[in-house]
C-alpha cells in the first residue's frame, strides 16, 4: 500500500481530490490506504482507482512508469471522470459563478488541495506557505516573469512538458534558462554545506561571502522600493489635500469623488503644490 501512496504523491493527487473522485469522505480514503491490500477495498472503489491509473489489475501497479505523459493522462482521466456535479450546488453558485467547467474544476482542486494541507498544518508553516503563495498571486498582476517562474516549476517537477510555452515563448525560455542556472548553483551550495564535495574552508568562506553580498543587494533593493512607494504615497496624499482645499471640501465622498479626482489630475499636470 505504501507503493500506492508514493504513486499518488508523484501524481499530485491529494486525499481530498481522491475522495471526491471516489465519492467518499477524506477519512474513508485514509481508511482505505491503511489497508494492507487494495483487494480489500470495496469492489466499486477498487475498479474506479484502477480506471484512474489506467490499469486492469492490482498487480500492474508495480510496473507503472511515472513520467510526464502518464501524469497528464491520469490528470485528464481524473478531470473527465470526477464530474463537477460532486460540488455542492450552493458552493457552485456562490464561488464558481461565471466560470466554465474547466476553470471551475481547477479552482475547486486548488481549494481542496489548500484546505487539506491547512487542516493538517501543525507547525504554522503551511499557513505561511499559502500566505506567501497568495502574495505571489497578487504580485503576478504586475510582474509577468512570475508566471514564467510557475512554468519553470511545473516543468522541473514533471507536470508539464519541457518544451511547452503558454506565455511569451522568448521571455519564458530566457527565464527558465536563468532559473535552471540559479537552482543548479543553489543545489551545489547545499553539497558544499553538507560536505558532499571536497572543499577547503577558504572556499566555503568565499561562497558564504558571495551569498551574503548578493543577499545584501537583495535587501537594499527591497528597502529602496519601499522608500519609493512611501514617497509616492506621501506625494499623492499631499496632492489630495491640495485638491480638497482648492475645491472647498474636507473629504472625498461618493458625490464629489469624480470632481476631486479631476482636480488631482489637474494639480499633477501643473506640478504646483502649496
């Protein structure tokens, strides 16, 4: 049964997703996976699992080859067999309103995946992981390269074919190449740290010094951006106060918002501040 658990992990199939596919609770899936033999599963659930894996007998599990093509074929079967009707009707109306089936299924899978990991989170690390992921998605609104990073991760973990380009191909190609070089350097650094390579203390100190200098530049760049953002915020606040003063208002409200914004634009064009 450990082999099945490993296969499900490699395929990226969470317990929540498998439970929805089998039409049982997540706890029931845990109960199934604790059994020492898949043949002890209810017959209909065993047949569903074998169909999902694209095999006819339990014995074929040990011969499965988990590669990109196989992962994609299982994902396609999962999406086609795990009908969206398994979703709660009110949930579909409230959360998935306006989405096509493919988009709704994707959102549902993301929510299921995150919910499972947040429920099992004991250290708080899961919360911060998904908080950072949320910030990552927020940043994607103004940074195309973050989408290319997602493509790199999907490819390097085998979920997407390496020559698939769904964004700007030239830009995606460039960032993937640079990401590969950076990650190779990172893994080499860990080999040095663990003593996996015969490296002198002098060389180790040189590596640490280079990393420290790079991180210092990274921090300085962030602090500079924060200062610029704060400066811009103060500037806009000054312009807003100026606009309200010239119009004889004390605050922006629904009635005067359009007029105030026009005045703000006018002041910005004049570049004159009282």
